């Protein structure tokens, strides 16, 4: 890919590739376009430890930065076991498994199409 701005679908796909490169678990991409006005896609995945969460989130940021995309925001710290990287149209959630199951975003957004 060249350094042009990505469409949200391409950006979501690249984020999914980036988390999979770092062995994220239970990767789920939700198409939010028909049910949400604040983003097009949610990418939800698990990491197994603080270093794993960091590796996953950092790889997403590195891959998108290479193409000129900087996150609008980043919330959470690795010790909280949940990190959110917000690209506006694509929001990446990296959880430890027990925290993910507690918040159950895929249940909350159950009307979203799974991609």
C-alpha cells in the first residue's frame, strides 16, 4: 500500500492484520456503519498479558502510522487490561480475556454485522 489515506474498510482490515501478526486471540471485527454514527468498525481482540496487550496495540499504531494515520486518541493503560486505540472511523479494543467478557462489547453491539 502507498501512503494514501485508507478507506475505513481498508483501515479495519489492516488493523485486523496487525493484531493477528501479534497473535491476538478471539479477533472480532464488527461493521458498525448501519447502527452507529460515531464509527464504522469496532475491532475487538484479546491479549494474554500486559506485554502482549502492548505488542498488539503498538503494532496497530505502527502499521497505520506507516500509511500516515495517527490515532485520534488512546485510552487505557496495559495494567488496566484494556486499551482502546481510536482512529475515528475504526476503533480498536485490546482486552485481557476476563475483562473483555466482563464488558461484553460484542453483546452490547449485538446488532452489528460480524465481518
